[in-house]
C-alpha cells in the first residue's frame, strides 16, 4: 500500500470514520471523568488524558498488528471484529462512571477508560491498515483529537441519521471478512478460488446485517 495512493487514502478515511462511529462513547467518558474538577483543571485533564490515550492506543494497535501476522490470529481477529460490528448495531450503551475529584485521578481514569473501551477501535484499525504503520499512526493522530473535541456533534449526527452507524458496522463486517480470508491458514486451502476475499467479506457483511436486523426487529416488537 503506497503512501497517498488511492488504496492508502481510502483506508485512512475508513479508519477515521470507524473511529468516529466507535469512539463517541470515549468522549462521553472523558467529559464525565473531568466534570467534577475546577474549570481551569478540566482542560488539563482532557489534554493529559488524551496524550496518555494516544500513547496507549498507538502501542496497543502496533502490538495487535504484530500479533495478526501469526497464523490463525487473523481469523480470531476477524471473528472478534464481527462481534464488535454486531454489538455496535444492536447494543444501547450506558455509562455509569464515577467522576474523580483530582487532576491525577481524572487523567488516570481517562487513560484507563480509553484503553479498555478502545479495544474495538484497535482491532478495526489493525484490520483496515493491513500492517501499514504510517497509516495507523496518521489515522490515530487525526482521529483522537476529533473524537475529543468533535464527537458530541458526531453523536448528535448519528442520532439524527442512524444509517451512519450501519455504514460503520458494514465497514467493520467487510474488514472482518477480509481478515479471515487473508489468514495464511485460509489462503492455504482457498488460494485458487477467484475473488475469495471479496466473497468472504460480502458474505460476512450480509450475515452481520441480517443478524442485527433480526435482533432489532425482535426487540422492537417485544411487548414492554
């Protein structure tokens, strides 16, 4: 994947979009973690918490990219990404986070929360980047500031246009199928099948959308 090629730019835009869809909750957590601090310390908590979150996110993504080079782990990563895509499309997330009353505690809470909640982002970015470290670093450095300062507006946009979430879930599902098909174990048996990666990705996409639609429809008609 060459720098600034069409493939590179498309993957970068996909990473940014996926992070925005998945990471809106992170911004809510950041706001909740800093809400009890004095006004002059709130900005410091966000800045230092963000710096720590960027470091953790970069390190964890690079580790996951390295792990995905091991046979069978691409399949496991793809299955995890399918679960993440389904969870994104069918779950309503709620937040119950105690607000720390000191700057150090708030920063620690932000970093830990982002690390835990960012697992889905990390797997998605690793799958989309195909091992391109430049793409990973640029994507994360662009996305995290947007998430922190602009995700509230993005959350409102998603609430107004729910289809955005389905686009994000679709990208994740397609990426998951590509990860599974791209594993060395899978390629060993199906390398001669034309367009096998696209076939698996499309099948995965249809499966995720069908499962999510059935779950949401069942939930909608269930009596209160």
